[in-house]
C-alpha cells in the first residue's frame, strides 16, 4: 500500500511543487540538465510515488516493496525531485545536483542515492533488468510489482523488444511499462529520426497488453494505472506527454532536451508554477 495515497487535487499540488524544484535544480547545476525530459514525466512519477507504489523510505529494503526503474536515466533530475518530495533523500541535496562528490550525479547510481534501484543512463537497459526482476518475483511467489518508465526515443534500442518478448513469454503481468511518449529526443522529432509508430500495434504484436492515457493529466494517469489488473500479460501504458510540460516557453521545443533555464527564464517559469 502506498504510504501517501494522495487525492487527485493533492497530487496536482505536489506535481507543481516538483516542477518548481526541477527548474531550480537545473538552473543551479554546473553541468546542465535535461529540463524537457524532467518536466514531461512529472505526472507519471508523482502518481507512482504518491499513490500507486508500495514503496517508501521505510520500505526501501523490504523484499515485498514495489520496484521502480527510471530507464530514461537522463531525466534523473526530475526523479531526484520526486525522491526528495517523498522523503527518500534530503531536500538540501537538490542544490548539489551534478556538483563534485554529490550524492546526485547526472544519471541514476544506486550506491550514491537512496531510493534508486538500478544504475541507468545507457538507454535500453532499464526494461531488460525490470523483466528479470519481475520474473524473479513471479518465481518466488512475491506480490512485488515492477514499474519502469522508458522514453519513446529509447525504444529505438533493440534490447527493449527482446525484453518484451521475454516478458510476454513468461506472462509477467506484474510488470508495468510506462512509455513517456513526448515525441521528441536529443536531435529532434522521434518520427523523423527513427519512427517507432504505431507503438500500440507493435507492443500488442509482441504479446503485451496496451493502454493509452494523457500522461500530463493527473486524473487520467491515476485512473489508467489503477485500472491495470493481472491477466497473464505484461502491461504497457503509452503515456502521451509534452516535452517540457507545464512551462509555456519550454514545452514542445526540442532545444530544451539538454538546456537549462537561465536569468529571467527562471523567474518566468516559477511564476507560471505558482499554486492555483
């Protein structure tokens, strides 16, 4: 059971707080950040950590805890902000993001950051490991669930599709793949760089159950995740998101893949994120 179990309104308030933290964290980083990717996943991670996951700082070593894997490791800045809000790490650590000897490096590192389950960054690794964890849970009769967030550009990596075949073969209905489909990657549009559409038909052809939602609409995200039930197949949620969601001058712009707010942009972004 999730220790927070927040309402939709409370989740939306938490998501605004997390977005504010993302803006400040990236602005203060000496090595830049991935602002667009951090922002697109906010509703997904907020719903998971504050309503869905059976996971908390107190349960971080429990054999029955749910596992979350951030496969799109470059979006770790936003993930750190969620972990700070949920109490896994001190909020004060956020100001050290990517500084020398920080607990918060530019990609997730398990031995450096409490709450991180897997080192990621090289794309295409998170889902295969998640499949292995889900298979181990099945074979040990554990009630553990395994959630993994992937990017849509990341799905160009063939290791994801090999993992999907294995997941379907072993009927891993304790595995939940959430695809942050924001349609942009480092160099531009995913459709122009390597088109993976139609994603729903591809996942289904590999034997997975597929659902879609508006990944930046909290109510839709929660209803979709809570509606997933065991049925002998792994689950894929295609979460249609906007890169940089929540900030008018950032969202939908590919240059914000690896750009951070500076000067006036910081204040403008924070002004847009004031509590309603």
